[in-house]
C-alpha cells in the first residue's frame, strides 16, 4: 500500500514537473508588425478656462492591436507633464473613432498669463511597439471663447469617450495661490 502511494506521488510530481509553467505576461495575440495610423483629429484651438478640452480622434490598425494613446501636455516656459497613456479596449484596438478629454482649471484659480499657450503632442502605440505619426495640437485660453460646438463630421466620435488626459501641468499647486 505504501509503495503504491509513494509511486503515485512520484509519478504525479514527475508529470507536474514536465509541464510548461503558466505565462503571466503574454504578448497580445494581435501583435504584428504594422504600426497604427492616426487618420484624422480635431480639437478646438480656444476654450474658456474651466471648460473641458475634447480632442477627437480617428485611427485604425490593420493588425487590430492598438494599445494606447500617448499624450504629452506642455506649456510656454513650463516644460511638459508626464505622459498620459490612454489605454484602448475592445473594438477600439482595431479602429477607433472617439475623443479624449482634459479638464482645465477655472479662471478663478489662476491668471491666463501664468498658463500661457498650451499644446499637446499625441501618438498611438500598438502591442508590437509600432507608433503612429505624432501630431501637435495648440490650446489657448480665452474668456470670451464661444462654447465648443462639435462639427458634424465628429458627431459619432463625440459619443465615444476613450479616456482622460492627465493635466498635472495645470494643477493648483503649480499655478500658485487662489485669487
């Protein structure tokens, strides 16, 4: 009896030791060699302080393996913020038609001269490490700017929120005391 149990444990240990260990970090199954394409984009050039800034994007990847949108925010004389990585999910990995947004501080939290002109640099990465072209979009704060009206060709994108742009460049701590 003891021999049978010992033999069963020995065989189970041997068989378990021959198996391939599980892979915890795997490459995305669609990761191929074609980089993503940033087909079109749109953002208002002027907004009122305190209004969210929406950036509309149309992109596709033949391989269907877009991973995330990389956005860097920078200001005149202020340097740049850390990259924001907006991860794409589901059907948005093959083709995306949506928007990313950034909340901006209201006028009462700062003066427009401190903020100055802002810009973002944006591109898309895929699971294979491919990169789309980089685009730069300017932003100017204007108290008298009209509310954003989404152009007709971006109405579909306006219904698909892709994610949030981190705006650490515009935090109250960095902009100074409240007025």
